[in-house]
C-alpha cells in the first residue's frame, strides 16, 4: 500500500521554496542568454571606404571610416589590378607603395601623407583612418587624382577583411555599398 504524505505547514513551505528556487534558476538562465545576445549585437563595426576630392583646396584623400559600434580590427588587405591579386603585406602594408609599382609617376609626389594598413590595426568607433592624403599642392592633387581614376578604370579593386572584438568577420570593397558578413 502507498504511504500517505501528511501535509503540514513545514512541508508546504519547503516545497514552495524549492519551486521558487527552480523558477529563479530558469529566469536567471534566460536573462543571461538575453544579455549575451545583446552584447553580441552591440559590438558591430561598420567600415566604409571613402574618397574625398576637394578641387578648391587641392585636397584628395583616401580613407576608411568606422560608423559602427565597437572597433574594427584589420585582418587583411588585398588589392586587385588587371586580373592580378596582391597582398598589401607584400608592400609594407602601404597602399602608396603598391600604387607606385603601378604608376611610377607617383614617385614624384612631394606633399603627401600616408599610413599603413597593418594586420591587427584597430580602427576605433566614429574614427576616420587616412590611408593617403594630398593637400595644398595643385600638381600633387592632380597627379594623385588622375592616377587613381585611371587605375579604377583599369579595374583597381580593394578588399579589406576585418573583425570585431567577438571575432565576427566582414569584408568591404570599393565596389560594395556596405560590409558583407563572412562565415
């Protein structure tokens, strides 16, 4: 025969406490999952390649801007021209050094500032990273602008792969409207 359980206030109280603890554990797991997803979505760098052409100031610049949330960490930069692919690392991570191999006249630029696009470079939120810029020199402005326009007509193509702090990876090119998420 089955033994009958005697229900008294102590048993009801302990069963209620165990049920509340179990429900609290379920709610805690659910909230932790929500916070994890929110954190994942809150770190989303959004890089954009930008070319600024100001003939009035004789300024021509080529830069990368991060409009997203969280830093963008550069993984690799590939450049394609006339059907050939080049890793920017082979050119000391300098776009200008690569461009000089394609247009030797660029060696005569006098008033230019340029930066490297090293692997591991972090571009902060709401920051613009100038890759190349010519200012206050009409001769250098025209040379750089005309050279880049000619190279673009010949199929110059940039491909930058970057990641977030959570190791999500994206790719931007000079032909796309925005970043493309990579698997």
